[in-house]
């Protein structure tokens, strides 16, 4: 099975930039999207349905034009769950889960922490999400939690770890949470199973020609249950794909 995750920074804008044409070539079985910035009713879905994604599920934010996650699939899930049934996590359209035969896929969009109030909200969200996953694994051991975590984990994951050490997305408290989350929930960063090279990024600022200079951050992940590690076949960053300030990430699993 091929699973692609992509923060599209507005699905309507991405479709206008050729998202469907690219998706026809990439041909994932499951396509997880973050930052849809739209309600399902606002999007022309025919190009995606024509590609075989007749099963699509949306968790849009209460606030219009903001946040939002979705899962598009060629395979009908057994069950789909919006949110985490935790009041502080839901309402911003940040979590959606699709249960397949022997594993579940979550499309996740962690808040950014660009100011102190949002940083507090982000850290609360992260702590409660970690407990949600810890408990969910008792019911569903095999999880693939993919999306935009808005956190670089290690110095290798960011272009200037020294200068940016006090910037949200690379704060010590955020990085420590990600380490604890992976340990507590017994998760593996799929990309690092296959690649230990630096300068592998998934997001670039629109400022200062950052993408052309590869001044980026790796903040998008496929986090997979350790129980699935032996079934991983490939995990790559598709950095040449440009419909957004992020790029897609791909996971292949048996």
C-alpha cells in the first residue's frame, strides 16, 4: 500500500496548480491532506473522484478557510472517525482517522506556535494527542500517523539549528515532546528508517528564496507503530513537487 501525506496549504489553490494531474502520476492508495482550508462542499471533487478516490472524508475547522484535514482513499475504510473526542483537540479540523483491515491511518495537523497563546495551545494539544494515541493503540495497535507536526525533531531536520533554536517549531520543549511521544506511544519515524542524510526538508518559507536555496525544515512525518516497522518498504520526501510551501511525503508498506 502506498500512502502519501501532503500539507497542501489550501486544497482549492493546490488543485488550480495541478494537484490532480500530479496525483494521477503518484497514484497513492491513500492520500492524507492537511490544511484543506475548505469545506467539502466548496471543492470540485470530480478530478479526484475520476482518479479513483471515491472514498473521501473531511474534518473541516469550524472557522471557515482555516486548517482542516482529509483522507482520500481508493479502498473503502471499515470506519472513519473525525477528531479525537477531546474538546480541546476538536473544532479546528486537525485529526481524522480511517480504519483499514489491519491498520489505521490518521491525517494530523498540529497547531503552529507562532505566539505565546498559540504555543500554549500547541503544547496542550500535543500532550492530549499523545495520550489519545497511547490509549487508541490498546484498541488499534497498528497506526500510521501522518501529517504536519509543525516540529523539527533533531538538528539534522532543520537548515540552521543554532540560529533557530529559540523559534517555535524547533524549541527544546517541542522537540522533547516529540521524543517522548515516540517513546510513550512506541512509534517510529519512517523516513529515518531509510535515510540518515541531512538537508532533507518538507517545508520552506515563502521568504528569501528559501526553497531554491533549500533553507528548509522537516516537519511532516509518517509516524508508524513499531509493530509495523518490519513491513515498511520505502519512505521518501517528494521535494520536487510544488503545489504548496510544503512538499508531499510518501510511505510504502506491505
